[in-house]
């Protein structure tokens, strides 16, 4: 098991302490960057509407989540699964013959 480290992530101007595995730190930092980027875009878009920060954060979260869902639905892993199945079958045949 990896050691856990404490990092500080700033989202929407609020610092959040997190405890993560060192190899996951870049993932969390990139996620925070993405949220802040979308939040800034919605702040600019709806500046005149004077919406509460939680509304804008909700828009940012839904935007990112919908992008993730679209990616999950369009990523075709069947060719990879087929290739792995074929390689596995060849390895099993090789092991049986030797």
C-alpha cells in the first residue's frame, strides 16, 4: 500500500486539504484545475445574473460529469478486449504444447 500524503487543493477559491496516495496527486490537481476552469467560464457567462456561487459550482460539476459520461459512452473497448482474448488464447495454447 502506498503512503498517504496531505495536499491542499484550491477549488473556487476555497482550500481543501486532502489525503491521497502520492501517485494520485497529479490526478487531483488536474481535477481541481478543470473544475476551476469551468467555474471561471460560468462566472463570466452568468456575471450579469448574479447567481450564487453554489449554482455556478453545480453548473461546473454537471458540465464535467456530462463530458465524462459522454466519453464513457463513446469509448469502444471491444477491440482491446478482443485483442487481449486472442493473446490469452495463444498463450494458453503455447503453454499446453510446451
